[in-house]
């Protein structure tokens, strides 16, 4: 069972214990919506069935849910349960109270959850004929237990009609409409958190991974190397390109977290991300991702058309990576390296500057080395039996040494490419004293060797790019490299 923040356990009054306690599932017992998770799981495992979704929906939402349930089942042991509510239900069950799981989710899912928790006495759920939601659920529970003959735990506006017919309305979560209902109704009470929740804006900043926007600073590299950054007309274009790529990348991060929601819940650190932990609902994440994409391409219209084409390629490649390529041996790391190269191409496209193949080659090898670091660290921390595939990836534990060798070789290749790049006309034309740039080579070599040394010592986090941006020694090497490039240009 997934952990969540501790919350205050509130038990019922003696008179209410005579009434069955009916508990909603989506958003109430769990901090997510199983329908959205099931659809995402279906798309990940059986993408070709995407054409069937509208056909199933045409036959009713109940039919849609049951058809999906026949093909995929989320791992109910990993769901983000509200621990305080689970503890309250256990207490009520120990006192002899009847507990009923009343949900709009399909019966197979409800049954799996009831069997996992082992304290529900009954299940009322969606079947082939009835989508048990809202008024339909209220009528079903009233027919079974009588109006005001049951208590009900819910979390949103969809539960209003059920609460109206319940003896006691128990509100969980922080939905504004539900909290407003609770304040206005005498028979309603709110089970509040023991600890204050994080501000929503902080949760969303973490969900869209604003810290990852640092990767998009590669967009500025072509302008820096060609001395075009100081051109005032280019600065707005580069800023717009950076913002467009950052929003597009955040949308991809959201979709990626949605598709990897189960594997992330098994991960030692990713389980705390807002989507796997239930702090951000799948529905809200999907809306935000679509909105970010729309804004990103709206911004791209202000830039040269070639930039929009590059942004579209980036979106297509990253989406393909999320659905397919990330589970393919070696293809995943090559794709990650290519995505960094695309950022450099986008920087050139934004200011209509020529693309340096040397710069692209350096980026490919350098970031391929970092991509191998990422996979090496994941393998090094895997908890499965040696010889089995890591969760959601195509690697085995014995591949670690091969990955390490490939990563080091790629890093050294990047330094060689940089050394050769120094002697090209592009450098000699833009730098007064290009020989100074040779000093950058040992700095890059230091970065590569240090990051791999720490990775093999198990002192590296999951994202080496973020590590480079936050580690003070790496920051120092990057700053020294920038100073060298600046001095070589100004002398």
C-alpha cells in the first residue's frame, strides 16, 4: 500500500455505528481516478486499442469501463490510499460496523481492492448495465439501506446527491465544492489532515519539473559560440524559444509520469512525485499537458517556421520515447542524447544561425555519456533479482559494466570532438584567441570522470544533468569553461 502524509483519524459517533458506512473509491479512498489510470495503462500496453475507446464509449460509460477492465488491471497494492481513511475504516470494522465499497469504478477493480484491504463487507460498483455514479449511486444505496440509513464517505461535487440521502456525510480531501457543502450541511463533517498540505503551486512546480528547464539552456549555446547572443534582436527570440521548449518539455514530463505511474510507484524516489503519489490527479495532469503544448506552439509562431518544425519533431520523438523507445535496449539512451542535440538545433533555428555539425557531435557524445549514467544508476539500484529486467526497461543487471564502458567511451569521444572542433573555421572566425579553448577540454574530462566515479560509488542521483547543475564542483567547472570561452573571445 502506498504511503501518504499522516492525517488525523476521526471515528464515528456511537449512534452512527448502527448504519453501514459506504465509502467512495476514486478521489476518496485513493488519491487518484482508476478510470484515467486504466485508460493510460491500456494505451501503454495495447496502444492499438485507442481506436476502440470512442466505440466503447458510444455504448455507454459503463460499457467502456467494463471493456477496459477486461483488458487491463492497475496494481491495487500500489495505489495512493488515504492512510488516515484506511485506519479509520479499520477502526470502524473492528467495532463491528458494516463497511461497503461504493464506487463508479468497474466491479473487477473494486473487488481487487476489497480483497487487498480485507475489511469491506460488501461491494457496490459499476457493471455492464449500470454506471454507479451520482444519483444512480444514491438511489442504489437508498434502496439497499433506506434514505438516511447509511453514512457515506466522498470527496467531490459528484457525491452531493449521495450525501443528501446519507445519514452522515463524511468529506475527505480538499475539493472546494465538497468543503463548501460540508460547511453548509449540519450532517456533514470533514476529516482533515493532521499536517498542513503543501501549497498547490509548489506541487505543480514539482509536477512540471521546472528544475529540468535548465536542460533547455542548450538553446543559447549556438548563439554564444557564434557571438550572436549580444545581438539585441536575438535575445527575445532565444527567450521565447527557451520558454516554448520548456513548456513543451513539461507537457512531456506530465505524460511520461502518467504512462509510468505504476513503475514510478515502485521506485525508491519517484513514488513521491505528484502524479504517482496522487497529489495531482491524472485528469488535471492531462489538461495541463495539453494546455502547455498549445501555449508552446502558440509561442513558436512568433519565431521562424523552422523552429516550429524542430519543436514538433521534439514533441513527436519524446512522445514516441515515452510510449515505446524507453523500453528498448540502447535505443533509449541514443534517443535521450538525440533530444539534447535537438535543443541545440532549436537554438540555431530560433535565430536563423547555421548549425555546427561539430557542436551536434559533441552534444551527442557528451549527453550519450550522461544517458548511460542514468541507466547505470537505475540498474545499480534495482531491487529485483539479478538477471531479471529492470522495471519498464530493457536492461539486465549484468549489463551494468557494458553501460559503464559505453558511457566512459562516449565521454572521451566528446572531448576528442571538442579538441577537433577548436581547429575549425567556425571557431577561428568567432574567437580572437581560439587556442585558449583547449583549456575547456580538461574541464569536460573532469566532469565526465567525476560523474562516472560517483555513479560507480553509488553516490549519484537518478538524473546526472540535474546533478551537474546542482553540484558545486560541477558548477565550478562549468563556470570556468564559460570564463575561458569569454576570454578567448575578448582578447
